C-alpha cells in the first residue's frame, strides 16, 4: 500500500487509523518488544519519516492502540458480566462469578495484557508530555468505565472499585510476561518439570489475583 501525502484532516485521520490497524495486526503475530518502526513503515507503505508525521514514536502508536483496545475490551466485558453475574446471588457468590468473568475475559486479551506489561517501563518513555497527557486521560476514562462495571455487579466495593481495577490491570500486565515463555524456556520446563512452577497459566493466575483483591476490598462476608 502506498499513500500520497495527506492534505486534509480527514486524510490524516485515515493515515493514523491505518497505522494503528497495521500495528494491531503486527501484535497478533509478535510481542510488543518486537514491533519496530521499520517493519511498521514497511507494512503501511510509508517511509519511517512519514509515519513519524502522524505519531512521534513507536511508543506513541502503541499507547494510542492500548487505549483503543482497552475501550473495545470494556465494551465486551460489559456484556460478559451481564451474562455471567447473577444479581440475585449473595455478595460472596457474585464476587466468585465476577472473578470468573474477569479472569476469563482478561486472559483472552493476550495482546492487551502484553501492552499493560510494557506500559510503565517502555511505552511511557520516548514520548512527549502531550502524548502522555492524552494517554493518561484516556486511561482514567477507561478505568472509570471498568470501575462502574464492577460496582454495578458488586456495589459492596463502593469507592474502592477504582483501586481494585487498577491493581488488576497492573497484575495482568505483570503475569502476562510469565504466561508466554520463549521456546528455549519451555524446553527447560519440559526437561526439568520442577522448574515449571515459574510458568503461569494466565487465567488461573488472574483468577487468584481477582479473588484475593476482591476479598480485600469487599466488606467482611
């Protein structure tokens, strides 16, 4: 694909969306750490300098993509929680159901968890204050949506819902690094199974995290 230079705001937005969609497709093939501007520009059909007219760095593309993917995931999560949590059950039972839905839903979002894991140490570097400001505002908006979803099904958490959700996203990012080890590490685990304790199943680990966190923020049952 080869683009002519965008001459209107609408054309610029088309270029931006194309860059983000291409980056999203790359993340379905490779981890965040392997996404490069050179490969992105090649796939988009723009020179690297042209890509930098729309995004100031690789990290800026990935931050915008993370915000978009988070919003899309939350729209799906709303439906999943509505199906999976019975409002007629006790707080303890609803907490268990919420843990099931959250852990299953997040574990299926492997790219998003990878982005969460790279956020603080990688993605929020090599970007301007304006990019960070826009990203943090989007993150706060997404966090508020997630907290409202949790409060809707577990009103008992009250104003602690935001802290619970923030900690869960941090843990999803941290755990994802251990859930998809490289082939060499898998070979070590296979040859010496005792070492495989370090190989986390993402959904199982997330469910334990959700349950533990909820027990900390809910009133005593």
